[in-house]
C-alpha cells in the first residue's frame, strides 16, 4: 500500500510541472518593474537625471565612439523626450511580461532592448550581467512565438496564461508583488 503524498510534496510536484518559460517571463517582468521604481527613486526619468546618466555612461564606457558620442549623445541631447519614453518602455515591458501579453513579441523586443543597453554599458559593469537576461528574453520570445503565430487574435496576444486558473486581477497583482519580492 502506498503512502499518500504530503501537501508539501503536492506543492513541489505542481511547481515541477509549471511552464518554466512562464516562470522566467514573470521573473524578467519583475526585474523591469523593479528597475522602473529604482530609476524613479534616483530621478533618472527626469530630463536632467536621464541626461546625467547617459553622459556618465558615454564618458566611461568602452563602446565605439560613434555609439558613445553619436547615438548616446543624441539621446542625452533629447532627454526631455527619451527620459519619459524610457520610463514608459520599462514599465510596459514589466507589465506585459508578468501578465503574458504578446510574450513572444515582447520577449524578442526586450532582448533587442537589452542588447542595446549591454552595448551602452560595455566596460562599465560585469560583462556577463546583461547577457544572462538577454538569453532569458530570447528564450521567452522564441518559446512563446508559436502562440504568437497561430490561433485567434486574443490567443496570439495573450499566449499561455501565467496561471490558468487565476483571474486577470490576480495576474496583474503578481507584477508589483514580484517586484517587491526582488
């Protein structure tokens, strides 16, 4: 006669059977939401704060001159627009990833965003800091791409839900809770 599994074993089995891409997607979304609040606290979304950040990166990084002086200089010179755009982009990525909205597309766009950020930070931080997140974003994008390419428009945009039995309000609440946990 077999012994019934304890509640803890049952929970572990449910976690083991979870879609691991969903776990990575929620984690990466929480990272973006956390970064949003960190940047907000350090006033990096104000024109002056954003310009100082970009100028500091451009002065200290190891990226080619066309990037540090040209591209990053353009962003710093137009900080009144790009500071707000950065804020909206980072929070949008976070929410879209946690909720699972267009995860295939968002994952690929996030990977591109992180590649640009990695290039801008060359020589400033540990070289492997962002490639790990880029890999996670690519896995999310490519792993969810089949959902983005088939089915109804709703299925293509929503993809597999974060938690199939959770209502939308619980999935939306997961974003700030995950960010606070980090």
